[in-house]
C-alpha cells in the first residue's frame, strides 16, 4: 500500500498538480502561512517539503531573499521548478527520508500535502531532524475528527462495500454531466480505477507524540473565510480542534 501511494503521487497525481494549484489560487490562508514562516526568521536557509511546482510558497519566500531548497517525489514537478524558478535548489526526494544532514535548515515547512504521505509521523520527524535548534517547522493537517472528513470516510467505506453500485452511480453522473453541457460545463472522468484517497490525521495524537520532542508547539485552526484565518488554539483545550477541518502546527525545535 505504501509503495502504491508513493507511485501514485509520483506518476499520476503529479500530472494534475498544476491544475490543482490553479484551483487553490493564492488566498488568505496561503498568505497567513507565509506570514507565520517569516515570523520565525527574516532570512536563512529554508526547505519546502513537497514543493510541487514551487507555487506559491517557495516562489514568495525566494522573492523575500530566503535561501530556498525544495524536494518533491515527482521528477516532472522538480523539472518545472528548475525551469521556472532556477533560484530554488530543487531535487527529487521522499518526505519520509530527507537526504539532508541534521540541523541543516532554519525553517522547514510542508503545506497542502501531509494527507498524501503514507507515514505522516515519519515525515514530521524528518522535518524536525533537518531543522536546526531554535529553528521552526510548520505544516498543515487535515483533521480526521472533523465532521466533514468523517462523512467523506463513510462515503468511501460505502463505495468500497458496494463497488458495482458505486461504479453505476459514477456512470450515471457522467451521463447527466454530458446532458447539461449546453448549459454548464462539468469535468468528466471515465476512469473507474480506485484512486489513492487522502488520509486525514488524528491531530491530538500527533500533538501528544510531538510535545516531548520539541520546545514549543503552536496550534492553529483554519477559519477559511477570515482575513487572517489561522485561529490560535490553546493546547490545554484540544477539544476545540474538532471545530476545524484543517489544523496548522508551528513547531520551534
């Protein structure tokens, strides 16, 4: 399963990453993440894990004078970074086995990607390892205990248990999309192969594992519509985490 997931991200998901990135846009959430990064240090050596095509984080950090490194499991995306942002030192790499010495970077971060990692804790440990003492590590997590992610998981379980019926539903939906195209365009996917789904995280468990490894952890819930959508959560009141579908952890090593 681990091998399949990594192969999928390397060879399939990478083909559609640019389309995804355009769909995400550059919203207040992204600006807020960059703001939190720059609060750690105003300059220095920075690593982006799962850099994709370099947009928007690495590109923005590079424009602010940081010394940017980036890794991604997909060679085609690293090729894009090297061509469009030659100031970034980009290389093919695995988030769970970073090929950098201990204490290499002032800041290490990973956004919009952890839910594709087979072993998110191993990836987090690697980000901490390659970050220097008093340096910062920031990443976001999908919260598996939020109602939206619980519902999605229930749908996936149902589709797996009713495989033939779920294929029929996909087929019928595509037929309807074709019928309404003169009015509105909907993308149609005829592939019935099971995709690699995202894996939201048990955030309180991850926090409990990390709190004895680092000097400080800040927790933010994401309120998507706010001007600054990172809402601080008191680590003594972790029940509030479940109000947010996305959580950001900011670690000082």
